[in-house]
C-alpha cells in the first residue's frame, strides 16, 4: 500500500511542518508590522493582527523626535558597536582558527576544547563576571565595556578552524614560505582571501549577536546616550509604559531593518560558510 503513495503525498507531512514553523516564526513579525502602524488607542481597541487607522508616518516622526532625537543616537550606537565588534571579532576568529587548523603546538587540544566550551556557555551567564572585570579596570559606562567582550566569538573561532582545515591547502602555505613570505604576509594576503566565505558568516553572527545584546549593556551603562537601540527601547517602555507603545513598536520595527538588509545581501556567503562548517569537524 505504501509503495503506491505518490512522492508528493509522502512529502505532505514534512511540508505541513515547514508551513507551521514558518507561520510560527513570521507571526510575531507580522504583529509587529501591524502594531507599528497604529496609535496607542488603536493598539487596545482593534484587531491585533490586522491594520486599523494608519499612523505609520506619524509614529516614525514621533520615534525620531522623542527625547530630543535620542533614538537616532541609539541606532548609531548599535551600528558602531556591532560594526566594530564584527570587524575585530572576525579578524581575531580567523587568526585563531587558522592557527588551530594549520599549526602544531603544545596544548592545542586543550585550547580548542576551551573554545568548544565557550560555544556551549550561554553569554548571559558571563554578564556579571564581565561587569566585575570591567569595574576593576575602570571600563564601566564606556563603549569598551560592550565592544571588547563582543569581539570574542568562540563559534567564530570554531567555524574558522573547520573552514581553514578544509579550504586552505598545506601545499600553498609551504610554497609561500619557500618563497620567503612571512607568516603575517601569508595570513593577510592569502589565507584571508581563501577564508572569505567563512569570514562573512562569522561577521554576520558577531554583528547580530552584538546588535541584539541586551544584558551586557544593561549592566555596563548608566548613561542613556551610550545605550544601544535594544536597551534604549526598553528604557522608553519602562519610563512611560503604555503611553510610549507606539514609538517603542515603531523603533523595534526600524531596528530590524539593518539586520534584514545584512542577511539578504550576504546570504550566499552565509550558506557556503555554514555548509563548509558542516563538512569536517
């Protein structure tokens, strides 16, 4: 009986699961888009998943002008924190992964095991220890209290190591050394080019992790002008509650646009980097 079933019928349960999963993940986004177009009164007096009287442009203006334009400062802070962390963090992860993949040294297994442990530890558990360290060296309430920890990506090191093992031929490295090239020159002129798909993937992960980070800025900052957009929106909600829902929701919608642009513009590199990371471990 089962042999007579068509392939499309066999795939039906899996397609149903995929569709339900898609609805599950997109429903909050749809609610955010709909809610950001409403006034505070319409949020509580209309269908939560459908549009009401349009206030989209009004909410945008209110968001950018509230608190003397502080939202623009928060958005700029997030772009700066995430941009610096992704650039520096990607370079550090590439260097560490390349060394772990292509060099032999005492304690290599222990170092890589520590990196894997770092992948498994939730970042939220490290927030309080990081605060004590930052307080000890005098970095609290400075941009470095968020940027420096965000530059460390254990997953980035793991991905760079796996990709370097599979994509960087030992013959090319040996030929470059025989021609008199130093290790730094080999790394910056050859290895980084070969690792570029993995580097884009790492940069995206670091960028998103820094952009969405909430706990670390919460404990590190007490100056509102240093807040990233995530913490700034939270402070608006806590300060005025329901009277600020319109600008909080619009600010939340606007804050995901850079992430959407980054993912769609670099998705082909993301796919190739993750695929290579799953080939060899």
